[in-house]
C-alpha cells in the first residue's frame, strides 16, 4: 500500500513505554556509557518501530524556536550540515549503504539526492508541526519509509541494514558541527543551542531513533556531552584516516552540489570538515588549538597543501563566519544570498539544466496533488 505501519499501544501502554524510554535515557546519561551503548548495542538494532507521533517530552515552544533560528543563522546552519554530510562518508557502515543504493556515487545522482535532502530539511524547518496534514509530516513519513526500504534492500544484498548507530551518527551530521563549533564563530546564543538540539531530538525520534541512542539528550548540557564524545571518538579518528572511497564519494557530493553553489570545492570542503572535527593538521586560527589537545610544533599543516583557489575559499569563508557573521547586517546579506540560491535551485536550476538537461535538473519531493514522491534506488547487485 506504500503506507508505514507501526505497532500500536493503548493509552496505558503508551505511558509505560514512555516511562521505560525515560529510564533508559537516564541510564545512559554518562557520555562514555552512551557511546559504548551506541557503538555496541546500537549497531544491532534497526528502526525503533515507534509510530509517527510526537514524543511525550515534546516542547512546542522550544521546537518552534529551533525552527525560527534557521532564518537567523541560515548560512552557518547550511555550512554545518554540508560538513556533516561529508563527515558521515567516513563512517564505513553508512558508506556501505550509500554505495549500495547508488544514490551518491556520481555528480548527477549526488545532485538529485542531496538537493532532495536540502528540500526535506527545509520542510522540517518551515512547516507547522501542529498541522498533521502539513508538509512536515509528509516529508518525515517519506524519509522514514525510504530508510526502511533501503535498509531492507541493502541487508538482502549484504551491505547491512540501517542501524540505530547509523541513524544517530547521521543525526550528528545535521546537528553536530553547528552546535559544537558555535563558539568558533562567536555564536554564544544558549537559547539557539537549547532549541536546536531539542528540535533535532524530536526529529531523530520521528525518524526512528530510540531516546537511549538519540544524540540529542534531554537538554543542551546532556546533548553537548554526547555530541562531544561522538566527535572526538568517532568522527575525529574516522576523518583522520579516510580512504579512496571517501574521497570518491566526497568528490561526487561536491560535484553534484556545485550545480547549486559554484563556490564549492572538494579540497576546501574537506578542509572545513576536518577542521570542524578537530583533526590534527587542519587548524587555521590559533584558537583552533584550544581543544584540550597539546599542540605539536612538528605537526604538518595541510592548509599549505591546498591549491591557490582552495586557499582563497578557505581564507574567505573562515574570515566571514569567524569575524563578520556576528553582525546582523552581514547575516541578513548572507541569508539573502542563500535564499536566492534556494529560489534558483527550485524554480530555475540553470547550471543543472545546462549540465543534466531540463527534466533531470528539476528536483521535487512533493507531488502537485499532495503527498510525497517516492525515492528511487539503483541498487548495487554485487
């Protein structure tokens, strides 16, 4: 039928399940225990099986504030998410699933996949959660259904299912760098951090992540500890030891999104990502070393391995977000540019039309008559 069916509980069953989830959540409040549980037990479990209903701990006002911050900090939120999309390619289990679905291995497939990702993410930020008929819920259901289909298909083909660990590490890709790197761009807005992590905790729950694995905790203080340990013990070592397949998939990702933003460059984006993950040798400013790790004077600085164009992009980009982004007039200008870019991507993707053809350049996630468009997979049979 195409509809997602989840086990139903009675009213008392809902309360009992919520109490159990809360108990499990408290059990893993220690970040070391959380990480061990995520990497060990989380790699054995798939979708939570919960219904598409808001969790009992949902805070409507906090969630809406999280949505509204997208309009305030649009540039850095988008930049953080792009770095996150690159970072998840360094996680072998996630990379296997992406390779299996063949949705990201060429510039063309990556363009269509990641523009869909952009549109779905925007649907979560822009639409009303209180309205069950809104595009928010249509999008959430479509993404969860796609995860379910690709997980089953990839498991049959030997690439493994999408696990709780994979979902939580992907969740980091959307939330991790903008929150853990906020101080680097002089973004000290505590309400932004609190509201944004609550919003993504809710989104993680709706996309099938159990509370005990959700990388966003009950508040910013708990979320920060989880995000920090995942960045230091998962992403930093993974990004410090990337392989040829990571390079190939990143090249396809940036090659696809170049048709949205021609300022994107593979080497510069990899530098940004590894810097955000605190990988040694990818420091740029002196304060980049202020991460409780002793500086090694003999450490090679990879900035000097970049070509001249990538150096310009890195220097320009970091100067903008570090020293100018804190001013409201600068944010307004940068947000306007991104709004314009999104407008062209949706209504007139002229570079993609020139490269891929008229029909292939236009990406839509919703049908004109309502409902979501199905995801198509070109599954890898080997």
